[in-house]
């Protein structure tokens, strides 16, 4: 995960440099107008694990959009240490009591940056969302899918802030990257990933790949 983040931080500034307009040497060009609606899927890679999601965006102006998104991902305790069984090759975690899954639904705003300064094939933005999160726990001692028969549910308040960019000038296909930090808080005793160790705050960084359509 750290390697991916380093590559993003190195390549993104280079993309900005290559996408800058020539300035006075080139005639001014009106910004491209993209379709107002976007729908697609999110593929998420984070500190807590892998996740999948879906989103819908609606443009209110050239720079501002509203969105709603829904995702599911695993949330691991930072204190978890994975080992590999030398006989079976299956990974396991000593002292782990529950698997924890997060299902947040967020409503938010997205604001495009530098719309008049760089070309439209790179459209950086900041975004922020807020909403409820369903937190599910399943017993670790059971097989992954079988454990869902003993699922327990909790509700939390959450949201995220992020920075990302959409790429390309296609007006039908949407490709983008978004680095997000989720803030999710439980108001009870929390969840027990590791035996006897409870967590009320389930925040994680996620690198999210956005793949969708515009219409």
C-alpha cells in the first residue's frame, strides 16, 4: 500500500506539469463541458483491507458536484499481525476474535481545482462526504462465509475527506483516482477485532480507483 501511495505522489505532480497550458503562447480555450451525471464502481485499497463500492455524481456547475456513494470493506486493527501456517500456507492472526466490515453510505460535495489553469484531460478535485455507517462483525474462528450466519451489526457516524483527479477527455467513460481518509466513530463500547481490545474509531486511508460512465 505504501509503495502505491509513493508512486501516486511521484506521478501526479509530473502529470500536472505535462498538463499545464502554454499560457500567452496559446489561445484561450473554453473548458470542456462534460455530461452532468456519472455512475460507476469504486475499487478500494486501504490500511484496513480491500473494498468495493458504487457512486453517483451530479454536476451543479463546472466546478461543483454532489455525490452519493456506498461501499463495503474490511477494517483491521493496527495491532493485528498476520502469520502464515507453514504446513497449509493459510494466513492467520493470533488473538483475533472478529472480522469487522464497514458499509458506509455518504452524501457529499466535490469541487474541481485549477479548472482554468490545466488542460481538461486532468481534472483534480477535493471532496468530502458524511453519513451513517453499518458496522458488521463475524467470528474469526469460523470459516469466512460460514461466519456470516453469526453476524452482529452496529451503527456509527462517519464521513471522509479526499483528494483525487479524473483523467482523459472522453465524455462517456470516467476514470479517476481518489485518496480518502475515512472517519468513523462508534458511540458504544466499540468492536473487538482482537480479544479484549475494543475500537471505537475505525478511520482508515483508502486509495480508490473510480471506473464509470457519464451521461
